[in-house]
């Protein structure tokens, strides 16, 4: 009858535990790009629903003109993240300054008026980059839905 484990058995168990813990750490590392995408997507949805609540065709003094709008500039996202106690990790690239939604939920770029024509074709709204990954947020016309295309960076991408 044996009284203890041999040194070889203990070393083998430690190696197995080390391999399993390394695999677990790799699997459960933070997904910063996905978290940033969710933050942006939720803010866009919030603006869309706020825009649906207010009919901006009829001006009244109690309606703020910025209701249903999102500032798309990099610094505005950083300030909003700080205000919401969130840390933005991805780099934000955009060609547009503002996105607004009208009372029908239709997106308008650079203006806040329902009478102006909404966007007519799918538009690349934002590009988020974090390390070797990037995600493009494509805004669909009429519906205001956002498609998210995520893929590794190939080094040749930029917004128009």
C-alpha cells in the first residue's frame, strides 16, 4: 500500500492544470470590440425610439431639437461613455457628424428635420477598430436598422 504520491504524478497533475487554465483564460478574455459595438448600438436604438416619440414637423417650444439625434464624432462617444461610466476601447472612425431619426423611425444624416429626405441607400455609419479586429456599422434606409459586419483588419480599409 502506498502512502503518498510520487513527484512524477504531482508534476503531471500540475502540467494538466496549467494547460487547462491557459485554455480557460484564452476562452474567457474580454471582448472589448463586442462590448463597444453593443454600447453604440444601444445608443442608436435609444435615439431612434426618442425620435419616434416626437413629431418634429410641428415645432413647439417644449421639444428639444436634438431629441432623436446622436453625435457620431469620436470625442462625443468618449464623453458619453464617461458619462455612463463605461470605458471605450475601440477606435472610432466616421464620415458623418450627426444622425437623427424622425417620427417614423427613418434615419437622416446631418439634419434633424422630418421634411428632408431620409437616407436612400445603406450607409456605412461607423467603423470601430480594436487591435486586429474591426466592425462596420451599416445603417439601412427607411427602417433605421443597423447591420454589424465584423472581421479581421487587412490593413487597407478606410471610410469614403
